[in-house]
C-alpha cells in the first residue's frame, strides 16, 4: 500500500511540474507570455550562444579595419560625437550595450528580419542591459534583460514575458549609412565599434549567406503577404495607432524626397538608393525612429499596415 501511495504521489508531482517545464524555453520562464508560447521558437544557439557586446571598444575611422566604402553601418549621433556600428559585427553579436558617459544606449540588429534598431534601455528608473536569448518570435530576435530575464521582442520594442511583460522601450533614431559616406559626413569626429570584441569571428563574412536575397524564410511567421518579395526593403513607422510602410521600390519610382502623412503627422521620407536606405523626418527636420526592415518582417508585425505606392 505504501509503495502504491508513493507511486501516486510521484505521478502527481510530475504532473504538477509539467506546465512549468512546458512554459520554459532556453531557461526563460514564459508562463505569462503575451504571445502564443508555441510561436516562441528556438533559433538554434542557446542563451548567449550569440554573445552580446557588453564592453564595446571604439576606434577612429582611420585606424579601423577591415571596412570598405560600401559596407553598411548603423550610425548614431550624440551631440558632437558620432558612432558607427558595422553590420559585419552585428551579424555575429546582434546586441551592443553602449554606455555613453553615463547615458545608456541599446543597439540591436536581427539578421533574419534585417532590422537595425536602437532603444533607451532605462526602464522604471533602472538601467537594463541585454543579451541574446536564442529564441525568436515571428523570426525576430527575442532579447532578454540581465536584470529580470524578461524576454523582449526587438521589432515591437516590448517585453513579451517575464516580470516586465508589457513594458515598452523608448526607440532611439539611428541611421543606416555606408562606411565611406559616413566618414565623409563625420570627418574626425567619428568613432567606430572595434573588431576587438573578445571573440574570434570573421567579420567580413556573413553567417547567413544569400539570405538577404532569397525568398526563403528560416522560421514561420504569423502573417504573410505576397505583395512584394519577402526581402524587399521597406521603411516602417507607427504613429497615433497607424502603421505605414514605404517600400523602397515605390520610393525609387517617386524620387529622393517624399512628403506624406501618418497618424495625422506630416513627415518627409528621404530615400537613398545607394545604400539603399531611407530616413523619416518630421516637419522640423528631426530624425524619427522608423524601422528599416524586410517586407515580410514589417508585415507580420503590422498586418494592417498602410502602404505607400508611387502611383
């Protein structure tokens, strides 16, 4: 009888712990996830298998190797200081926790969605630092903060699970610029993220091959549209509850500068076919934190998006 009771208790204990086990991925508690748990997928590497850069080193452009004139950079202007974060490095690390003399800046890049985005990582008076969880939602990078281990959707800029679930990060405007053009713009004021990252990587080689041009997606997404090639570049922004995408082929048909409106706000889109990239600015010329992304990535997070068409 005692053996039978013991067996029943063990069975009940195992049954009781199954939900907790099922609601943990890569060691992160997703029991309060704001998205379907079965849509949170393992990308392959474990937690921190893609190492974030937590103590970034910078150098002057003249001392920086191995960048070429047409290499792409994420760039950020901080007063008189100018910073460049090479995509060649971000392909391998995805996150840079940058402290600008006491002001934190979070630089993020998702190679699968093509999204380079920056955020203010101050949340509720706390300076959060972030790592790569090894998990994806809608093919997009899920970051985690070291302080609470909440998971954060990069494109949405919000925590989707953990103690900070539902909290949003404040986006910061950055540019996408070619190395040569950035050097011309900033002159001697520039600082570029060094390849001295503490890790041995070939920063001249992308680990994703021809992914940027292929129609193939490595991971499923919840919403799809065949209006454009999945990897067509678009600029997207949401304002006052309205989302809009400006596809680069449409901008190419229009010209260099487009005047438009979104959510009742007048904006200007400056298109640069050489990069290619586009910048969104308000009526005063202020750079806005729009998102350069593959079409499939913008659409799956914004299926109700409006679309600019040149005609």
